[in-house]
C-alpha cells in the first residue's frame, strides 16, 4: 500500500494553522489605510450645470376683485344625444369559482346546437346515400326478376291445389287418430318418442294445410305433382318460435 512521505508534515501544518484561527481568525491582518482614502484615478467628469431660464410666462392669477370671462355654453344636449345612441349590450358571460370569465355561448353550458336550423333533421349526404342505395337495390331487383322470369316456373292450378289439400287432410286425420289412441300414461321411452314424432308430424301437416288454404301463389319447378317444391313467399317452417299447434295443447290437457 502506498503512503506518502509528506503525510506527517501535512498533519502538523494543518493542526497548527487550525488552532491559530480557531476562535478569532488569524492573529495578524495586514491593513493599508491609505488605500481607502485615496481618490480613484479614472473618475468621470460631469458636465457643468446650466441654469434653466423660462422662455414664456403664464398670465398671473386674477385678483379676487376681477371677474373672469364667462365661457359660452354649448348648444348641444349631451343627455338627449346619449339616449339616442344605441345601447351597448355585452354578451352574457359565465364566471367560474376561480374568477375566470368565459362567454356563455362558447362555454358549453348552453345547448347552442339545439337552436340550429337543421337540428333534428337528416343530413343531406345521408339522404343522398339512401337514394343511391335504393336505386342500386331496385336495379338489382329488376335484374333478379328478369332472371326469374326466364326460368318460367309453373304456377300451381286450383285443381292441383285442391288435390294436394285433400291428401294432406286425409293424412292429418290418420295421424290425428293415431295420436288420440295413445294412452294417458306413457311409461316407456318408445311410447314417448312415438308421441313426440306424431306431434311434429301434426304440426307440419297443419302448416302445409294452412299454406294451401291461403290465397298466396305457389310455383312448381316441374310438372310432376308427386315431386314438387314450394317456392311461394314466406313458406311456413316449423321452429321453436312458432305458435303451439292444437294437438300439443290437447296433449298437455290430456296428460
């Protein structure tokens, strides 16, 4: 480890100087009193003062015995003039707790948007977009209608409709009689499955009967009546949201 050879000397000198100026500072201070009394050598010279002389004098103050000249009164009536002038009205302002002043119209506390002329009306660009979309839809519909007309599907005649309707009613009577012959107490899974199948079949037949009894047109893809497809508008489909058929209501009452 390195140790300087001047270390003992530094310790002695630091302690000696520290003890000499411990309380009152150094023992002797050199003072040169003549330096503070001597004038500076580069002192600037001030300009000489010139006495101020007034070029003109104001008239003397009139004596108490003298009467000053009376000034002519103006013919203009300032009160009437001020009444005729338009009154300056300041815009209503809003001052918050900190003292900041804001114009009430631009502060956001007043529903300015509700006072607009076009408030509550559909914008013009939305109306234009709706018209364009409607025109495009009509063109697509006309093209689709033209293509459907080319297919030339056959409209079902009244005789064919009546023939199919009789067959549906006959099938419904048969299924309904089978449904009525079911026992009141269903003990096996096969009996429950048969009851569920008959209810679905009754609902399907009732929906088809309602379709053929309605006045809606029914189109056929082929001339064969045994293999036809219903393509009328809004063909009935049984779903969980469809109303309960009478057979289901009868089954619930009987059970």
